[in-house]
C-alpha cells in the first residue's frame, strides 16, 4: 500500500490532536434531575465520603442563590470515618476544593489514600469530568486540599499514621503530577484512620501571596495545637522543615483557616475557645478570642461583600459573624442560630449577581442551608436544600456521619 504525502500529513495531524487531548476518565454518574440547567450561576460540591464508594455531589446555584441538586459523580475511591462518633468524619475543612481560575475540582478519598481531579464545565458547572488517573496522596487519611491562586498547583494534607503534605502540578492532560521536593512530614503521633478530633491535622491553605503553605493541627488539652508553615519556592518546592507557630494565650484547637485579606494573617477557628488570629508577620499581634457558649467552632469562610468572616459550630448549630479590623482585632458581629441539632459543619461563600451567599452543610438535617449575606450583621436564611429524598430516589448512599466538605464555583 502506498501512502501519499497528504495521507501521511493527515495521520500525523490526527495523532497530534489525540496526544494533546485531555486524559478524561468517564466516571460513574447518577442524575438527580431530568435535565442539567445551563443557565446556572455556578455550583456547590461536597462528598458522600462513604466507605464503600466516595461520590461528589453537585448542585446548581440559581440566579437568586438557591440550589438544585443535579448529580453525583464517582470520585474513584473510598471514604473513611476517623475514630470518633458523629458527623465531621475527617476532622477537617477543605476535603473537596474548586479553583475558579483553573476550572478544576479536587477531592480526597480518605479510605483509599488517594486524590482525584476533575475538570469543571463553566457553561454547566455541575458537569465535572475526571482528569487523568486517581493518584496516591503519598500518606494516609488525606483530609484537606488547597489550590494555589491560579489553580496550577494542588497540595494535600494527610492526617493518618503517615502524615504530612505533598503538592502536585495540575496538568489538564495528565491530571495530577507529583512535584519534586514537596513531600514533607508533620511528625504527628496518629493512627489510620485518624483518632480525634483532638490531636489531628485540620486544614491546609496557601497564604495570600502564595509564598507559604500552612497546615493547622489541633492540640490535645491542655497542650495547645499549632500551625505549620512551609516556604514555597518559585518552582513549587517546599522548605525542608516547617516553622511551628503556636496560637496566642488560651488558644487550643486551631481548626479551619481563612486568609485575612491584605494582612499576611490568618483567622483560624478554635474548637476549644472560638477563634484565633495568627499574624504571620508579627506574632505579637496574634490573639485568641472567646465565643461565649460555643461548643465546637470549626469551619470558616470570608465574604468580600460584607468584609466579615462566617464561622460554624457543629455543637450549637450556629453561624457566628466575625469582623477583624486593620489592627487584627477580632470581634463578634452577630450570631445566627440554625435548626437545633443540625450539626452545621463545612461552609463556603459564593458571589452571585453581586450578592454573597453562605452555603452550610448540615449533615444531621441532611441538608444544605443557604444564607443571604445582605450586609454586615444582616445574614438571613433563605432556603434549605433537602438531600435525603433526591439521593434516595437516585440510589445514592449518604449518611449524616460521613457527609463532608463544601466548595463553590461561579462563572
């Protein structure tokens, strides 16, 4: 058989297109709506974290901030529950994380010690497709994830017997590719699955300038916990050792971390007190602030519209609004009780049509609460998305004790 120059050119061109295409894995999907909405303003995502199979649940965000359940997508691994009773199975924030700039979504599979990456279709944000293969977390009981500002790198926090951090390059064709010189130990005396909540790792974030990677670790009363800070080099590698930073006096159990914009500082919820402020530039301005009658304040997010932080307490089912001034002085603005016993855990904030909305996972109510943040001190619950009925009808297994995570994506 003879091949003309034109045929050879066509074959080579087609081969190049195939090799350049993303390595997309078709994950099992269960729909909870007859048709996906293409006019959605965004989506929320959380995980079932079931020990037999972990799934990502995606719901569309409507133009008024309300939600519609859309689908559940197999995450490619298993979930896990730490050695403790009740909700908050992973003792963490950030078990699933979206990057708006990168248009990607990542989740931990804590029972498999793996991490999965998905692409997000901005025209239909609940339409997620697995990118590349599921990868090892290079540790045990992965619990929290952080993208850098442009979504080109992802770091994971392992909290089991083999604990520490590792980072990956986000490759739109291959998926997650481990970065050299980023596997760093924390040295915690832990088990797999982790035993907690006290003494467990909690959350991982990049600082605002991307030059440091920070992990939080809860204390074991009366010994306080700490945050571990690694320097991030231009090539993405991490400093060999972390700097250990203790909370201010009376700080005990640093949990979630939310960057305080423009201040090189972090607000960390503190399950033993209320919240801590870590000044990464001048530790003399760090502080620990009590929330009266709190039980376990553990999750947090920041609203650009109100300029305030929103903290959730699993024990009191209360959202607490906090303001931090230019001198890093924290104060309580207002509190918003949710349904008693609903166990409010992970939360995130999305901006839709100029309005900020707070999305709170309430596992004991098998619901997601939606609060409109109309201004400082004036949050208002506008709806609650039921999870139990639609998931049961679609054959999706959920358990209040296993549900975890909350992240948002908006166009």
